[in-house]
C-alpha cells in the first residue's frame, strides 16, 4: 500500500456526507424489500440481499446498521428501525449456544442502543436501559460457555467444534468484556463462578500465540504478521496441532478477512485496557505482559497488511490465492475488482481500516511515528472505500460497499461474468463495518466523543 502524507481527515468530510446519504437509502431498501422470515440478509446476488444458511451471524449487522445511521445523522426513522427490530427479533441470539459470534450480533444491537443512552444521544427509560444491560450480561456469559481448555489457557471454540479456534472470534470477545464490565459472571457446576474477563484474556492470548505468526520459524510459511483462519487443537489433551482454513485458500496462506478481524479486534482491545481493572485478570497475566503480547501482534498484522495489499489499500481475498501469480505486479498497482483471476474482498478493508485507526490512536504517545502511519493508512483505505468503484451508487442495488465476497472456496459468490472473478456484490458485515468506520472517522473529524463499543458500559 502507498501512503500519501498530504491526505488529511478533513479530506473525508465530503465523502462521509455522501456515504451516509447512500447508506440511509440502502437501509430503507432492505427494510422495505427483504423478508426476514426467510433468515437474515447475508450477501447480495444481482444487487439484492439474500440469505445463506450457515449460521445467522449477520442479523445484528442489519439492525445495528440502522442504529449507526441514526447516530451519524440524527434521523430518528433509523433509530426506530434499529430499536424495534432489536426488541422484536434479536432475543434468540442472546441464548444461542451454537455460535462464536455474540460480539457481532448482540453488541452491534443491544450494545449500540445502550451506548447511545450512556452517551446521552437518546433518552431511555430505566426499564429500557436495564433491559439492554441484562441482554448484554446474558450474551457474554452464554458465549463464554463455548470453552476449550488448553495447557496454557483456553479459547472460545468456533461453530466447527471444540477443536477449532477461529481468528475471527477475537473481535467477538467484546461480548465477554462488556458482560464483565457490567458486573456479570458465568456460573457453572456447583455454583462455580467463572470470570468472563479472564476467559476473554485467555482467548486473546490463544489467538495471538497460535493464530498469528511472527517470522520465528514456526513452520515453512511463517511470515511475520500472517494469520491462520482456523487453528486446530487436540481435544483430548488441549495441545496445538496445526493451522487450517475455512474460508481462505489454505492454512498456510492468509485469508485477508481473517487478518482483518485480528487487526480490528486487537485495536478495540488495546484501547480499552486502561478501563479494566488489572486485578480482575492478574492471575492469568500482568497488564504489562498482556499489552506487550497484544501490541506485538497488532504491529505485525498491520505491517503484513501494508506489505501485501495493492496501492489503494484494498485487499484480494487471500494473499496466497493461486491465480495471483497471473496478475503481474499487482501489489504495485491499484486493486482491480474486475480482473479475471482472483476476487477482491472489500469487506476485509472495511474491517481493517477501523483497526488501523484504533491502533494508531492508541500508539500516539508511545510511538508517534507508527501512530501517524497507521492512522494515515486507515484514512486512505476509507477514502478508497467511500469512492467508486467501491461505493455503491446504483439506487437499485441494496449493498453499500461493492466487491465483497463470502466464501471463495465454496463458490458461493455470484459471478456476473463467468470469465471474471466474482465482483459487484456486497455483504452485510462489510456494509456494517463500513458504517462503524465512517462513524469513527466522522467523530474524529468533528472533534466529538471518541466512538468505542465500550462506551455502552458508561462512566
């Protein structure tokens, strides 16, 4: 990726205004035309959102998008969409024991609504605030039940089963962090009290130790900053076995959306550690050592992203995708979503850009040079996403950010031209995280309160 030191956050003022205008139109299109009786909207096909039976992990992004739209614009029709649908449709996600994505579905809905109350952006009756708090307490505890113990800690296992650690789940751990901060615990057999923050910290450590590589010769493909989508453990003794991949090309290449989840999750975690009492997790690791491990992982993944991404900051779906070798010097050119060989995944850029900015903000005092570089990268990625050909300006297309894919190995993504890689479609997670990115930047640009999911906890 090429950085432009002359680009500033004020250059995003006009793109952000246009972004939110289009965003509102897309939310209303989906609200009018999509029937959730068939499941949650997942990704678009021919410009229309469709379902995809795997897990219902995107419904919170649908309604969370409306809440973010209200936050950014003050348009109360979107608050009503987000609030009413959260109250009426999201309850099953609170007690869903079969998934690893509580931090996606529930913090994006109940968490955003509680955050708006705590920030004074909406008035909430006492019952409503307590309702959101209870929902978030329950969600974090239910998520923490999916636990595999390892010799050096443990992890929340993916929907694949107890052997499977997904790199994605570092971002979903915010459900446990919020639940703990609201004063909750998980109670097990014989009334054993299980600390949610300790489980979250153990999961963070498992992710940075096993899902992220540091160029230390762990295997023949150990490149600093690369990530494995899935990590396999022996459930008999808890020992690590090997890297694997569900949605990437192989366990020895980097699926860029997995890389993005790591970057975003690390950024969100580092910037809120000062608000968590060290004694609550001190028996696992000291705060100093935790920060050391998380910051090393953060810098490694950010540098890997910069080195393995085209000049405009938008990634291809996997850094080891087999046909990239046919694309010439593709890393020294702008991304090409219309190429014949390998698809772009713009959703990875949407998720990563937020992480770049958060990690950059966190580093301002300790490492000003890296801080400036990472914030610059995040802003430039946003500028590319908020412009054509990535910004969806077609009034009939329900997606907001184009050229996202879901599952390249399974061939799930629509191909408008069979002679080209999939292009022209959107995803609910990509659109939602573009809105989170836009809200973060808008608040920074206007000098407003910093946007963090942890604001839902209150002072």
